[in-house]
C-alpha cells in the first residue's frame, strides 16, 4: 500500500468562488487562505511530510494590475493574520520561485515566515511564488553548465527548485485538467487528481478522500 509524503496542489477557483458569491476577488483569495490552513492541518494529521502549493505563477503578472497588487498584499495579510496559527501547528514554511522578482514588502513577508518557522522539521508547507516550471528547468540547466557538472538526471533534478524529490500526488481544484507549468521536473510519476470543486470549497474531507484513493493505487513506475 502506498503512502503519500509529498503532495502538490494548484489552488484554482478563488476568483470564481468570489464571483459566485457576489464578492470581490480579494475575498476569494482570503477565503482561499482559510482553506489552505485547513488542508495543512489535515495533511499533517495524515502524515504527509511536505505540501507544495501554487500561490502565484510567472504568468499571473499578466492579470489586471489591481489584482496583482491585491495578491502581493495578500502575502503580508497571510503573514500578519495567519503566522501565529502556522506556528501553533508547528509548520515549517519554505518558498520556491523567483522571489527576488517580488515587491520588497512581499519579500520581507517571505523572509519573516522563513525565519519564524525554520526550527520546525516534522511538516513543511512549500509555497510557490513567481514560479514557472519551464524557468525552473532552464535555470537548472544553467546551473549545471555554470558549475561544469555532468548532464544527467540526478544532477539535473538536484538543481531544480524542489531538488531530487518526486511528488506523490498532484491535485488541481477548479475543474481544469492541466498542469499550468507547475513543478514540471518533479511530476513524472505523480498520481493526478482533478476536482470540479473551487478551491475555497475544497475541504479536509475532500483532501483525505484523495489520500485514501492514492493509498489504494498500484504504483508501478513504468515497470
């Protein structure tokens, strides 16, 4: 029987949830943070070791400027409002992506989270900000070239943002069935789960159903 240690989620549907409930998009994103906290708790209770979530992609910069600004401000909202809860649950926070491309106040929020949670080691929440899978691949190749390393699978994966870590489960909420440039180097044998539920509607029970389904799958890894 398989057990999931590393789970990635594309948290899609915040804006549509807000529209459905006649609320501004920012309310959908804030509700999405509430959902994330509940899923983090469930993941930890079910012995998942690492949850990786797609918070902001390199493509998201093309959205309306007011929404991009709202999403950047949401980072500090999450820090100010939810960091205590993260600490109570002993969650280590890590970040991947081009963090230097974020506004200065967002970078400061990220640094605060990393520093405040660095001593936890039982469960890690990895947040992808300004991340793109193709950029991740290109940067890994550049690292190999610049350091004169042999081009092989082990060296390549070691230079990606997640390192030599294969994902067990890849979940996308919101109804779309695509990968959206997320963690492309690390999903070769991931089990894929797609749900029509919008992210703010996704519950701990939904997450646990995915884990149960995964546990029953026979993972052959091409053999």
